[in-house]
C-alpha cells in the first residue's frame, strides 16, 4: 500500500505545472556621499530569462559624463554606465524583485533609451539624474515609486520605495561586498554593452584621502 501511494503521489506531481526554472532578478543599489563619490543609484540584472538564452549578469546606472560646476546650471551630457566591482563593493544593496520577460525587455529598452549611443543621454541634476533612471526601472517592475521630493537623494529614495512596496520586494539591506560574496558564480553576459566606471567620482582636489 505504501509503495502504491508513493507511486500515485509521484504521478500526480508529474502532472502539475512546473514553476519557471529561472528568471531575471533586478536588484536596486545606492551609494551615499563618502568624500570620494557623490551619491548614486543603480540596479543589477541577474539570472536567465524564462524564454531561455545565456545567463545575464549586468548593472546599469545613469550619470553625468563629467563632474563639473556646469551640473548646477542645467543640462549636461550624461551616460549609462556599469559600476566597477570595487565601486559595487562600497555601495549598499537595498531590495530586489523578479521580472517577467516582458518587464525585462522593457528595462533593456530603458537602458538603450538613456544610453548616449542609442538614445537621449541628457543629464539634469534636478530633472533627469540617476534617481530618475532607477525610478523608471522600478515603475516598469510594477513598484510604487512616486517620491518627487527624494529625486536628489538616492539612499532616501530607495528606502521610501522599499517601504512603499512591502511584500512585493525582497528586502536585502546589505553592504555590497557582503552581498556579492553570497552570489553563486555565473558566466553571465551584459545584454546592453555600456562602459564601466566609478559614477560620481569627485574631482581630485576635492577627494577625501583613502587609507
């Protein structure tokens, strides 16, 4: 009887629809002012689309092409940039959400739409900065992200989005270095090719000396 029940259970389980084997997770990060870098917000994409294809492992943020006083007076050139590993290690991981394939494709369209090679890369400190960029990504993921008073405050904006979407996002709140150490290695690719850098690097004369 026990064997019969076990066989029946196995048969019934085999008939149930299987969950998706993989999906792309979008994780939101921020970096506070620390004397060497101005505040910044960005997101990572990691996983495999449900439709298949190579593993994805990339990060994207929007920043000014150069940090100069011109930022205070209006539009300047911007760029979509991938943060270097060391920069990510010094950043803060906030929360994550799993994307549908449709949302994932829309996020890639967002990246291309703000990239200097394929879209409008105008940067404006008050109207089109790194927080505006990640806000658009959050809205694509279906999150509540309408906090107009926090659009110049990456860390505060992330905390507000996290609090407004309780139960919808996976809260992480870890230092970048610690979080990266938890990720299993994958041979991932970047679906949109952008340059690597250290966003918001302060001019040499204003940098805090690193020890």
